[in-house]
């Protein structure tokens, strides 16, 4: 079974600075998808960014980018120019490309943004 | 376009009772998944429905069940509630059947069992 590990339970960053959240996963599959979700106090999980395993190019969405290291099974999220609204729980998630439509989540990282 | 709607937002039930939670996916989304979120276990997959058929099921006891209607709305039911069932229950929908482009989540139903 696949596992997803987020080794940083909490992180803090100064407003306007850059922060990187770590995620590692374990799988024997070659076809899969990785996601970062944000969960603010409103509880709704919001998709931040998505990466396809067969694409070597790192995904980017505005201030959010990933560093996808397939051989190392690492998928970190970089947030540039951090804003107060970025404060939330961040979850890394794995989805198999051909074995079930379900997400396997990491334990989450609580990001605090200091003004 | 309306998002994923879950009702009710909050629910308090007594041990031994049963509960039904509702989820209306984004219009046009045919896949609906359910997740349980607790401080101890994190986010765990419950089940996934597509075109009224359960395609995948997580490792939960038979007390947890669900269904999907022809309009893609979904319900999940928990019978004989236990204190450990207290959790945030999240519903997610996706347009295609694969979910490879990600899922849109609702704001969840907070269930408290006393």
C-alpha cells in the first residue's frame, strides 16, 4: 500500500518570505498523481497544485510550485511571497493512476504566517 | 457554479444511534468520494461512487455505508454510532471517473457522538 509522509507537523514563515513544505511517499507504481491541498479553518480542502508522475517538469501555479524528485519519491511545495491568507493546514496526497480512485493523504503540515 | 454542498454542517448524536450525511457534488460531476478526518487517524478514504455504483471502499466496518442517486447526489450512513466515529466527514467530487485532475471538496459535516 502507498504511504505519504509529511515530516513537518508545523512550519512558520514571515509574510513575504518563502517557505518549503516537505512530502515523501512510498509506491512501487510508475503511474500516479500527486497533489497538495490546503485546508483553512473553513474546513474545505482546496486543491493547490497537481503533478503527474510521468511529467518531469515541476508544476507551478502562481506563487506555488513543487519540487518533484521521482527517484527520491519526494514532492515538496514551495510558497513564495507568503501571505497571511496562506496560513492553513497543508496536505500532500497520492493517487494511483490505475488502481482505485482514492487519495492517500499525509498527516499534514500546519503553516503559520507571521505579519 | 455551485461547489460541493454537504449537509448538515454540524451534527450531535448519541451512541447507538444512526446518522445520514448528504453530499451534492458540483453539477456535472459523476464521481463522489467520502473521507473521514480525525486528529488521530488523519484523512482516511471511506468509499467512492460513480454512476450510482460503489467502485472503491476503504478499510471501515460495515456500519459505514453509502449510496449515490441518479442525479449524482450521495449519502453516507453510519449505524450504531460509537464515540470513535466523531469526526469531520468530507465529500469530494470529480468531473471524470478517474479523479486524476483532482477532487473538489465540500466543507464537511462535523459529527460529534456523545
